[in-house]
C-alpha cells in the first residue's frame, strides 16, 4: 500500500534511517552552508559560490570565525618599575635573581642589577616578577 501523503513518506524515511543508524547525514551541514551561501550571493549580487559568502554562512551557522573579525593584538606588557624584584631563567636553566634599576623606552628594555653581581640590559619579556 503506497503512503497516503508526503508526511507519511518522510516519516517512513526517517524511521528507516534511524533503524539502520544512518539518521545523521554527513553532508547535511555542507548542504546547509551552501544553501545559506547561495542566498547571500543572491542578496548581495555576488557570483554563485563566492568564497566570502561561504565564510559568512559558516560563521552564521556557528562553524567558523567571521571573515570580518580582526586578530586581537597581544596585550602590551606592563612596564616594570625601578626597584622591582625580578627573576630571569638563564640559558642553562639557572634562575638569576635581581632588581630593576630603570626601564628603557626602546623596545621594552630594562636595566637589571643581579644579586650575583653585575648589571645588564634585558628584554622585559624575559623577566618574571618575584613575589615579595
């Protein structure tokens, strides 16, 4: 006996897919993305399959970042003040303790007096603040 309506046919198809473990169509997400991208192309007078429209569709469906999102700048390092206690890990793994003498404005450089003796110019990113 043939199905009575389209709904019966769709329900029968869903039941068969569920029964055989095929209820998730692996191409469904791609189809949704392409349909939405095609609508964007029509509305924006773009050629079909435009890369920008596909990126916007992916973003709208929650599958990717927006093509308009700008990369975030890394936060600027906090300026070290004179007298701060710092630690620097040397190339051989030894931790050197010292005190900041002054901050040079050129490329975030700091003059440090180390406890073992001597002063040197060090990039501030190589230093860690020591807990007081």
